[in-house]
C-alpha cells in the first residue's frame, strides 16, 4: 500500500457547510505526485516485460520533472503572492514542505529500482549500462578517445572567479561542478569550475561490440564527463567532480488582456523559458555540503529543494536504451489496430450511421482519411478544426494545407498555449497561414481544449455537415499510446452545435444555446451538476440511482460537494480517475457510497466518459474535459452525447464496466489518501481492462 498523499485530517474549515470541511479534500499537488508511485509500480512488477519496466521508470522520472516545472513552480508563485489555501486548507508553504518529503521518497524508490532491480536484470539479459567502476582497460581507452574526439571539442568549461561569475544554467541540463587545486597558466588559483554538457551531445553512448564485448552496451554521458574531466584542466588537480541538474518553473505567464498579439508575446516568453525561477536542485549524493550550499545560494533555493542522487541525475535519458535495443521478447507483444469498415467511402458510411472509434485499439486512420477525402472532394466547401497538440510532421496539417490549396475554406483554431507545445504550435500556425488557411488563436483567457472537426459538404441542393469529436488530441502518435474515443457523425443537431461553437471561437458571438453538446465555460459545469442532482433526487425518491465516470483528474469543489450529497442520498458512485483526485471516498455518512480507482497499464488512460443512470434512460457523454476547475470553468471544452443506443452501450461496456472489473492494473483510493492495489478475489478470474480490449478489438 502506498503512503498517504497527505495527513488523514487537516484543520476544519470555519465554513458552516459541513461538506466544505477541509478534511474532506485531498491536496491536488500531493495527489498528483502520488500517481507516479503507481507508474513506478509498473517498473517494479516482474510480470511486465523488462524493457517496458525501464520505460515506466523513465516515465515516472519525466512526470516528476514536469511536476516540479508546473505544479511546484505554481505553488512557489502562490506562496510569494500569499494566496489563500484551497479546499484542503493547506497553505502553499505547507504543501511545498510535504512535496519535498514525498518526492524524496519517490526519488529514493526510483534509484533503488534502477540500481538494485532493473540495471542488474538488464545485464542478465545482455543489455549493459556500464558504470565507471566496471570499465575494463579496452573500454576505458575507447571512451577516453571518444571524449577527446567527440565531446571535448564542444565543451566550454568555466572557472569561477571575479571575472567569470556563475553561469546561467539551462532548465534540466546536465552539468558538472568541478573542485580544483593548483594554478592555471595565468597563475590563477583554482577553486570551482562548471562544465555544461551541450544539448547536442547524446546522453547515452553505445559502445561498439568489438570494444565492449557485448551487442547492447551503453554508458551515460555523465559518467564519461566525470571520468575524464581532468583533461579539461591540464596542470591542475581535480579533487572532485559532481553532476547536478536544476529544474526551473516552465509555466509561461502572458497577460492576454495586456498584449496586442498573443503569438508575438509567446515567442518573446519562450526565449527565456529555460531560465525562469529554479524550483529543484538534483546533485550527486557524495557532493560536499559547502558546494551544495553554494549552488542553493546561486539558484536562490531553500534547503528542502535539494535532492541527493545515487546515480545519474538525468535518469530519464536511459529511455534511449528502449529504442536502441531491438529485443521484441523484452517488450510488449505487438498488436494490429482494427481498421473500421467503410474507410474508403467515409462520407457514405457515416451518412448511414455514426462511427465510434476506440483508440488505440481502433486505428486513427478513419480520422486521417476523413480529412484527406474532405481535402480532395470537390463537393466539400469548408473544413473547420481545433488543434491543441498535433505533433511534429502531422499528416493532418499537411491535408489541411492541401485543402486550402484546393480552394476549400479552411479555418483552424490553434491553441498556442498548449503546455510545452507552444513553439511547435506557433510553427504550424505560420505554415497554415502561409498556405491560405484562416488561423484563429481562440478566446483570450480561455484555452481551447475541445477536439472538434467540422466538414461542410454539398449533397444535391443541400449542405450537409460531418463532424468528428474526440476525447484526445489530433495526434497520430498519441492515438497509438492513449485510450480515447472519437465519434464521426452526420447528425444534424450535433453538426449545428459544432458549427455554432466554431462561429463563437472565430468571431465575437454571444453565448449559445446548444441542442446536444455541453460546452465549458458555459454549460458543461452546470450540466454535470444538474445530472448529479438528478441522480440525488432519484435516490431520495427510492429509485435506483448510479453515477459512473472516468477521467484523468478531479478537483472541482462544487462537483465534489454534489457527489458527496448524492452519496449521502444513497447514489452508488464509481469514479475511475487516473491521476489526481481530491475527493475523499469512504467517509462515513459523507462518501461511503463513493468508490475511486486508478488504472495504470500498457496505455495511458485518457478518455473522459460520464454516465448517469437517469431512472433507466441513461445519459452518457464523452468529453475533452476532466472534472477540474480549469477544464470546467476556464477552458473551451465539449461534452458530446453518444446518441446511438448500440454505440452508447459499447462505450459503457468498454470504458466503464470493463474498467470497474479490472483486478490486475487497478488501484483503489482509500479514505486516508493511500492507494491499495486491487487483487483478484478468491476464485475470481484475473481481468485486465486493456488486455481484454486488445483481445476483443484487435483479435
């Protein structure tokens, strides 16, 4: 069982509403941090193929990086501003202190997993990541030559003295702090020097088989730098060399109300992103305290921001081994995605009935084909699409450009503020505009996170709308790694709703009255609350009442209070929440009818599905939105109904019932904030939701 993400109880709120009591809410940041223990558990699981375990370890490290860049950075900003605590009642400085303690546990577990479990297991299977103490004479000679020929020419070591102050250190870059003794050619006494590893250098070096003796032998760049750093300081004695890495706040702050052009403002902000405020220092375990203090002072960091590392500070870079080692028996078995029938004539197919796609089990090809056919079809007059994360070299972008060249009216809403994709999105916006596509940057103050595609086609004397709506991004790569739903439909009411939303995004339209879709920041939040309240009323009337919902995260206080009220009325509630969940289940008299589980498996759980029993006439919505404050109140999102009863049944069975039956990859959230792995009950058959879908949909 994992330890609690926070203490079981906090100070009660002064608010008179008992459902606002701070003890009923977990802290979002600590809950999000705990998700990475569940990811790391996959790396520790001997039932998972070995190279996949390595991948999970790296994912947990990368997730932790992003956590500090975004969540911890935002907390430090909140601390500076003196912002009030959230529903959990914890002040930012208290949360930061608990983050340090919990993150230190995670880091310790990550490096124990690497040093004691995965690295030895990889070596047993012929994949060696060799440390300095294991290099033989031949390997050392080759690595020294590699250092001199490939590494040393691009290094610029910097001795620290009054003429050479401490350099700017790029976010998450690999650095070595070197302790020197003696004098250089100018008679200057050595003390400290910094060696920065340029981004052009590979962080993992593969040695030739005729040198190392093995086909898959690797060395960390940090090991090579540390071993031969003395060659950078001839005539001086190197007393110590310690790798370190600083993590900086990466949240771009652009006051959209105060800028004339958000694209230009973002370009300016991106220039300095790598040098924003420091939030974490990772340093070699054996580094002397005086040097650690010097680094902390330079980065303006408190003592609880340092993490001593027993291994490479950039452990996530070992992910390159996964790609370089072609050993299928050490990876998940390949699978063939299902291709929906009728892709060749997709307009005719969809005109006869809606098409539901369940990625990654269903291929993303129908979506790509829909856009390709729209770009080429002379009867298609207009294409409108939102792009949040499209990925590099996106085939969708190429088709949209081709459509514009073919004389179609193409409008694309590009969300520039998609975190860490800002630069890529600025680039694709430029390309689209150069091709004649009308590019819109959405609404000031509201990220456009909705996933929508609208195609207007002339059929006889009428215009017909075809729509694709999704829970995930228009990204071919993530469609093979994330679980998501996509709906392609020609339903006129849905088509009109999507048309109105695009009109609103590109113009200055008033608030809309939509017939089928729920839209944040207008009706999605209210629509969810209304349906929870309806289940509450059914329960009070003695009718069966149930809610099942799946999402990535949950923290919106009004929704949580509504769920508590529903539970008190007797509504049975099952929540499948992959990451952060601030709702506390299992509290007597409050949430004893609420169960929360998290699924961590081969694919990243990403679809959002809300199901309400509605007295035998179920409501089911798929959505781009989690039940987070930002998604429900400060973003443009959609929730779309599955109107076809057969498809609605499919969504319920595949994404809800199937996942509630999982007893191999599920973790149950306890009332104290810990997560307990769900195991098959005595006599019960083991059930993996993702494996079941692979077998059912991919044959």
